[in-house]
């Protein structure tokens, strides 16, 4: 049985790594800007504001649409996650569990771009 141990360890590590795919981050639509949001990005006048966000590992960022009848979304092309199209007043949030640089874009208006730097 002893010889099976390394295999078990490899399996466990694989499962843990798989669970961390996409950063192990939690994300999705929320009813309102979370109280614990470390930063809030507003989509307004066809722009994200701010476009550069700097946070600590484990922090949560919220995106809010405030642009009348114009919908927006927030997508992270590098990890292929993001929101559906959001309308006025809708909020989407992501908690970043790994340090790195995360570019985001509104696919409806590709000039709308920004970066979250997670320290
Ligand atoms: Cu947009």
C-alpha cells in the first residue's frame, strides 16, 4: 500500500489545482455594491472609471453600470470569465485570490478597458 501514496498525493494536488482554476476566485452578479468592496468601477459615458485598480490579494472589486439605456459588461479575456450584459444599476463583483494583473474589457464597447492589479 505504501507505494500508492505518491499517487494519492498527486491526485489530491491535482484536485486542489483544478479547484483553483480561474484563480479560485468567486464572482457573479450581486444586488448592490458589496460593503467589503475594495474598489468600485463605474461604467458610465462609455468608459470605465477608474481604469486602473490596485488591490490586495483577497480583495473584492465591484463593477456598476450607470449609463442610462446603454448596457455594458465586464469580461476578463485571460481567464475567460465575466458578466452578462448589465443594465443601469446592475452590479457584478469578483474577489481576486491570486496576485497578478487582470485586464478587463466591455465586449460591447471594446475600447472600454481597464486593469486590476492584485498585490
Ligand atoms: Cu460597454
